C-alpha cells in the first residue's frame, strides 16, 4: 500500500470532495503494469487534488476482486479503481460476478493504451514468431505461456493467436505482478505475454528476447520487435487502462475527479513516465470510456466463445 500526501489546496478542489483519504485500487500484483501506472497517476492526482491518495492492490480473479470492492464502496468519490481491459473479459467469462461491468461503475477517463509483447528467455530455442508457430505445430501443447489470470487480455491474446495460426499452447495463469516474468526468466514457462512495462526492461538487459508485438505496426517503445501482423495478417490487440469510481457518485465529484485525472495526464513529467512504460497516453471523457468498455465486452465475448474458454479452465 502506497500513500501520496499533500496539503489541501485552498481552491475549488476541496468544495465537493472532502479532505479525507482517497483509495486508488487495482486488481493485480505489486510491480505489474496496473500497479506501476497507478502509482504514477496517484501521485500526480494527489498533487492536483491536494489530498492523500493511497494505492492499494487487491489482486485476484483477473481484477474481479478489486472491481467488486469498488462496486460496494460509498459513492462519495473516495474510492477509485484503475480498470484494465480484463474488466471487459471477465464480464463474459465469470458468471458469478456480483456487479454489472458498465452500469455499476462511473467511468472517469482512459489513461493509456499499449500492446502486449511476446518474449522468451534468451536461452529458449524459439527465435521468432514463425519459429514459435512451427515448433507448436510440430510438438502440439509443448509450449507454455503466461497471463495475469484466466480470461485476462494476455490470456485471450494468446488464445486469439493460437486460433488464427492453428496451434495449441499451455496457459499458465498468475495474479499479475512480477511472478510471470520471473518464471520465464527461470525457464519454467516458455512465453511471457505482458505489457512493455514488464517486458522491455528485461529485453533491454538481454535476459529476454522479444519475438512479437501485438500492435498493428512496430510500437515506438519496443523498437526492433516485429509486429505479429507481419506473420499473421490482420492480427492486432491494443489494450488499455482507465480510471473509474462508484456508480451514483455526484456529478460534481465525478467532474472534479475526471478533471484532475486529465490534467495530471497532461503534465509533461507524468506523460513522460507513462510513455517510458510503453503507454500511448490518451485521456477521455466519461462517455467515451463507457463506450470503449461496452465495445471491448462485445469483442472479447466473441473470442471467448470461439476459443471455447470456460471459467475454471
């Protein structure tokens, strides 16, 4: 749990939002993409709002636990959640969620968009995406890949790739954080499927080798790593992260939080830090983010149904 504390500003910032602590939740492990970005945005918004923001990981079930906590929190603007694209996938896969993924949340703003990178241990014999496909066809089910949970977007990205190339790989789910990359570095799992935040430091060090990026074209923050679409025409996955609060939060508080998020994302130092993590920083209106979530639910529902993925697999 990380807190950012700043003295209360003597302007309109405190008129609608009380000065008590704000909790910024996310649903994944410490050290992962959501955690890192929450820390950066939380600190900036704390300065902007003039009050303490505590970043609190609630990992598990591909973000469902954190989303459920938010959905039950008081609608006063003092509980926020960094939503990832997994929020849209669990809406289809998890039949026991106790909230509506759109109606029970007040979306504030998108934060950033980024691709996933497929990477292998430097000692792994897989040298390229073409090599991965060939080896998987020669030895079906012999190659394993990581994700940050069943039904997470990294999981579904790999399943989408397998479906479109006719291969079969073994899914090894985690709760996020550093565990997936550590197991790939240790040779216990073959393929890391994760964001530039997690993969690029190790690729730059030479301990991992990037074999493909899921963006339509080569990603600026991942130079030299070929786009998967070069080998699998039309393949593209660009994931996202955004900020939400509780349904029913008064409009003046939603407006204040959204304005604080957008102004924080426009700060040169914040934008630079997020860009260094591989994110394309893009804020939005609440309506734009709500539309995005609805579209993502429809997209990943089709992938889940086509791949025959069931809860508990």
